[in-house]
C-alpha cells in the first residue's frame, strides 16, 4: 500500500477507524533517526530534525499491521508498562492541535496536561504518514539488525 498522509481531523478519524482505534494492538518496534552524523573525516553535520517509524500490530483485520512515520518530532516519550501489566493497547488518542499531531497509547490523552505516568507512550510531530504493513505480522525484527 502507498503512503497515506494525514492532514486533517477527518484523515485522522478515517485512519483510526481503519485500524480499529488501536484496540488490541501493540507497538512492536520503533526506529528513530536524526539527520545529524559524523563524516569519515570526523566532521559533524548537525541537523536536529528527528523522525520515527513505528510498527504496530493488532489482533484483527483486514489491516492487521501498520507503519506510521512521524516527521519533525517535537516530543517522543516511550514508557514501558509495569511488570504486572500486559502490553496491549486498548484504545489510543490521535489528535491534531495547532498544526501538531499527537498520538498516545491511551484514551483521553491531553497534550496540554502531559504526564510522565508510567505506561503512557506518546509522540508529537509536525507531519504524519502511514501505510498498511499487514505482511509484517509475527515476531521477526523489521527495523533492526537481523541476528
């Protein structure tokens, strides 16, 4: 499937509906990158622009896995769940405010009252796109080095 860009609140609602509002899903992998690097002669190019690709899988179809790319990230908070919790997402928040997109692994996330509460993973970025990756079900590593 081709990349689908999210621009409007209607785009977000359509996307959330297609992926079942993240019900019974999990964040399988995340890959984060900046445009900064050190060259062969040890010179450094600094560009703090950050993007992240997130791969989610869920226990339903027809779209059972998605890849979401967040570009020009403003914040990214990954908070593992306590040991006595399971990792499935029951509901998620995906909103746009003042030209920034916000996604969180819980219902009712409010970006004006951000919490660093254990278990809440959230991200905000200027641009978002997604695509169907239902062919990537299972435990195989997608973004990292394969052993």
